[in-house]
């Protein structure tokens, strides 16, 4: 079980700002989505992976694959792993063992 840490720096003003853009952390889902899209637009590999996972959870496998592929091309190891799962299960792409293994290596 994960536990919330309580470190001194977490109680400072800095803890209430985005570590990437230093703007205040959004408090609504719309704000979170807007910030995520900003990161996707500048090709942040981690944001692309998270967007790919979000699209996968919505059932949009082709869009998920596109986001994950872009993240993998930018070097995100987690995106490579997620793509291997898509190739394993044939979701959004045809099942392909060779491509699955490629993304796992």
C-alpha cells in the first residue's frame, strides 16, 4: 500500500506548483486535461505515454497506439512496454510476436 509522504518541502509554496511549468497545480479535471495536452503538444514522452494509456482505458486503441508510439520514439521505456502489450493482445494493431519482443528489448 502506498503512503502519502510528509516531507518539509511538501508544505512549501513549491509543492503547490507544477514541476514542469511552475504554474499552480490545477484543481479541476478540465485543468488537469488542459495541462496534459500542453505537455503532449511539446512532445513530452511521459505525457504521451499517459495520454496513450488514457485513450486505451477509453477503448480507443488506435489513438492509444499513436500516442504510445510517439512516446516510444522519443525514448520512453514505459511506452515501449505498453506497445508490447498492444501487440501481444492485438488491440489497435495486429498480433505480432516479433514486434512485441522488439518493444520489450
